[in-house]
């Protein structure tokens, strides 16, 4: 690796100023070129499983904004799909699956690893090609969903505002919930290991629905399965940073890093900057900007960026949004955010 990859350095604990920047969902519908490729692909899943087109949409935001990290284009739900669960995406409705019944969980354990990875081979091929096509300085991130967040979609069959079906399933049938989370943790770790083998420099585990759980459920559904994943990945790749993103975890963020072993912490915008500053003592933090400040632009954006830089730029910070960029975000706002961060001075 001749060139420095500054996101990778920061994830490992270095302070770099100005901080590196990338954006969750940076390949997405706010970009006209994404919408064009998405139309060419036909369906969203066809885009995920077509390396030519997946590479193209992954590179689009890098060409436009020269972000310091590139995240593989795929979706968290390809893992249950590779385990034989049906999956489709409907315009305006998001993902749709047949809700899993308790009696179907054992079958997931029986899925042949060879067929699981064969299903996901287009994703690995996308990663391999990206590592060749990306600039040497750009950190390549792989990702997957955390077991709890993936389980919420498998159980409800669709997105819900509070994940009531999955919470109820867990409280009514704890043994099957534990079993489901276990199989997802094992397979998801293997999936990330293959992405690292294919060329990912670091990986992010998205626990987008961590914020709907009480303390005990958070421990059982979020912390424990992610710790298992981290242990498994570390055994194979001790040096590869793992970013944990338990969105909405609030005060439960405080010892998430210590208890799961993740290298870096993704933070949503509800985390106070003073708490983020404390969390930064133990390693890198990433995120924090409310995506609607970016969508709104103007003063809301300038003040949001300034507050984060002021509080956190003298420690290991990867500048990012607190969740994905919205489809309504003007491209000019993104250009402005990148400029504000890259031209920051102390
Ligand atoms: O960040 C990136 O650019 C990489 C690509 C990426 C996508 N999904 C592409 C996508 C990543 C990292 C994800 C993760 C993902 N997928 C999560 C965790 C992060 C989060 O946002 O909370 C979740 C919960 C999913 C499941 C999922 N996929 C939902 C709920 C939806 C529908 C919501 C929506 O925005 O429409 C998707 C679809 C999806 N995944 C899109 C993209 C670009 C939009 C679909 C389209 O282009 O038609």
C-alpha cells in the first residue's frame, strides 16, 4: 500500500486534520447518475448483484466528491436472501420478505456454506474490482447489517417504526431469538471475512434499530451477537478495523466499544457532542451530522459542521452523517459540506 489511506489511519486511532469524510448511503437516489444506473439495472436487487453496475454506482460519489472512503454498494438484506429467505424491494415501500416462523430458524443453520457464499459471490467480485479501480488513497469499506437489525426485517417482513414484531418475538420466544441471532452472527462474520479477503480495508456493522431496545434486550440482541462477530473476524484479521454503529443507543453507547470489541464507533446525531468527546478517548468516532441539516443546507449545515469540528477534530474523527443521506438532498449541499470539512482550519 504505497499511498496513505487516512480513513483507515483514523479508524486505528490516529488524529488527522482536517478529518477525512465520507457519507452513509453516498451512492443513492440524491445522485442523478445513480438514478440512471438504477433504471438501467431494472430492480434494486439486480443492481446489488451485478458487479459492473454495483462498481459503477459505488464509484459515482467518489468521482464527484473525492470522498476519503468508499462503501461497497449492496444491502444488509442480501445475507438472509443468501440463506434462502425471499426478498424484494418495492418502489416507495422498501424491503419486503415473508416473515420467518420460529420453526423455520433451524433450516437456516443447515444452509451449505458453499451455496451461501456462491449466492454472495457477485458482492465479493464487486469488492475485488473496486480495490483495483479506486484511487489508492481511498479506504474501501465493506459492511453488513448487525444480527438484530437484519432479524427485525426477517421477523416483521418489512420495515416498521419501532420493531414491535421483533421485540415481541424476542420476549415471547427467547430461545428461538437467540438461535436466529446466533446463525446471523456466524454467517455475517463469514460474509465480512470474505469481503476483507476480497480487498475491504475495514468493515462497518449497521445496527440501525439498536435504539428501540431496553438495556437487557440491547445486551442480548445487540452487544452479544456483535461481540461474537468481532471475535470471529479478529481471529482471522486482527488488524482490520471494525466500525460498530448501534444507531440510537443513547447512553448505551458508553461501553459498547469495550463490550463488543469494535475498533470505532458510528454515532447518530442524538449523541451529545460532550458524550462523543468522551467516547473519543477510547478510539475513533464517526458520524454525528443530522442528514436533514445537509438536506436543508445554508446556516443549518454550516453550524452543524462547525459544531462537530469544534468539538471533535482534535481527536480521531471520521466526518460523516448520523445516518444515511436523504434522496431529497441537493448535490450542492454535499459539495458545500465536503468543502467546509476539507478547508477547515484550527
Ligand atoms: O451507503 C451506501 O452507499 C452503501 C449502500 C447501502 C444501501 N443500504 C443501499 C440502499 C447500505 C450500507 C445499506 C444498508 C442498509 N440497508 C441498512 C442499514 C443502514 C440504514 O440505512 O439504516 C438498512 C436498514 C437497509 C435495508 C433497506 N434497504 C431499507 C430499509 C431500504 C429502503 C429505504 C429506502 O431508502 O428506500 C433499502 C433500500 C436501499 N438500500 C436503497 C439504497 C441506495 C434505496 C433503494 C433504491 O435505490 O431504490
